[in-house]
């Protein structure tokens, strides 16, 4: 018999808030996290702004020696997971840690570490003096490993890598493992730290980033007629997933239930979405089918909504295909308009946005919507510029990644 899976803890480390409460307040206020880059001199780059973390100091969480062993994406993972575990009030001293796991997501991993090691190699005239922690800092799976080491969780432990769908992929995998009885508790989510030269330069080379350097705060504008690319973000999101009876027995607070999900592939192009949204239609249908619900049962969709011309168009068309007339009764929003695009961590913080909407009855907005795009249906409720109140019983979070990876999660309000 399949188990029920609930969420009992949440943590957020984002460009608009370094804790879950800060993140939620900023989402409701429609706050943009975009600003000129401070981490390096970006004056020669086509894009000179990003959604950086603000006031994050690793020495507030790790001693200097420990911090040097971790790339920033791993530091973010450990800090964020710690908030979620504390929020969940897991009985760490008495629980069976053989039945507790970590399934994390990161699309890129320690790319900054790789950049710095290669720079040092070149600067040293090719003399191979690599840091002994080079490989452990770089590999994506080290984030899950470090979380499990800190808490002694000996259950399923790995990292999913599916580009910008990575953390939703991780959450869906965690849901599946618990549902099948393979674990009682899994910490899941994702982290990313790509706001540096190779990250900005690489996405500029793909022509994926907005170049609106004169107005960073309004650069991420999903569905707006003048959208010109996404804004790179960084940070992490974490959730504690538990088997329902296990959570109930220990008296845990339950913030929502995952009732299904779906995965699909576009099987079309390296970076471009399928022009007819075939993969997106399939993933949402798969998710609704597994959840055992009808399209009209859904109240809110947090879209992938990256602020790219093709991506935004294809996702809205796919929503209309799947939800039909009900698509006009939905609230739809892209919180990337505020946080920027956290790549492999995007799905985690957007799943959190859905859970908070379920609990608070508030839909976070799509900010920076100024001009209607004639190719998009203006009758859709894109929750433009201001949060909206409504009862939310079921929400869907969509994430899609380069390579055509698509994942959707269906969340239900706690009973």
C-alpha cells in the first residue's frame, strides 16, 4: 500500500530573504532581488546584474576551516537544510536515522570552485598544485553528503541533476521513496551558486540572460511583451518530507501534502522548449493523473516562467491545453520575477511558495508586468504586480530544464 507524504519543515535562503519568514514577506510585498553585481567587476559583461544573496556570511554558520572545504552551493544547502530541520522539530536524538535520508538537487554544483582551480593552474604556468578539496567541493552530490554527515542520516542519499528541474526532481524522488516505504523522513530541496564570471558569461553566451542593465529590478518580467531573458539568482530551498503516520505519531505540524507529480522530456532541443509545449502538456497530465485529481481541482500554478520569449509562451499555451476553460479560473504566477532564476534550486523555493500560498491563502504576484503581449491570452489571471487573496486547496509547481527535462509537483492543503 502506498504511503502518504507530508511536509513538516521548510527553509529558505534566497535573494529576497535569508530565512523562510523573510522570503515569504518579500514575496507578498512583490520585492525584487535584482541589483548590480557586487561579487566581481561585471562592467565588461553583457549582463551586469543578478539576484545575489544579501548579507550572507559563511562565518556565521561555519568556522573558517570548515567553510574552506565547501563550495558556496554546499554551504547554502547545509544552512537551508538546518532551518528546515529545526522548523520540523524532528526528534533527532530518538529517531531511527537508518530510515532518514537526503535527496538534494543542483544543476551545476561547484562551478565556482572549478573556475578558481583552473585559474590558479593557468596562473601557476601549468604546475599541478590543485587543492586537495577540489573534487569534493565541485561534485554536486557533496551537498547531500554534507547534510547527511551533519545529522547522521543513513537512508537514501543522492543528488539529482536535471538542469533547472533538479530540485523539483529531488522532491519528487523523495516523495516516491517515502511513498514506497523506503524511508520515513527525507530532507529534500536544492541549492545553486552560479553568480560569478563563468556563470554570467556562460549564460550570456547562450543569450539567455536579460541585458536590461539600466533597470535591474524590473529586468525579470515574465509574460511581459518586452521580456528579454532571465535574471540569474542564487540560494537554496529545503523541505522536510515525512510519511504521514510517522509525522502524525510524533505530533508534527503539517504544512501540506504532496499528492502526486509527473516527469517528462521534450525530446526536442538542447536549450529551446518544444514549440507546441508537448513535454509540458505531458508532465502536467502525468502529475494530475498520479494525484488522482481533475484539472478543475487546481487553484494555483507556480509556473516555470523564466521571462524568456519562447519559454513563457509555450508554458501558458500548455496550461490552456491541459486545463481548458478552467485555466481562466486559476491563479498563475511566476515568482522568478522577484527571486530571479535559481537554476537547480528554483523548484525548491517555488515549491515553498506554493506551500505558503496553501497555508496563508495568498498568491504571490508576477511583478514587472507592464505591457500585454499580443501573443498571450490576457484573460488568464497572471496575478500581475500585486499578491491576491484566495483559498488555495491544491497548487502545482512547474519546473523545466535545458535538455528538455520537465517536472511538476502537486501539493494539497493540510487536512
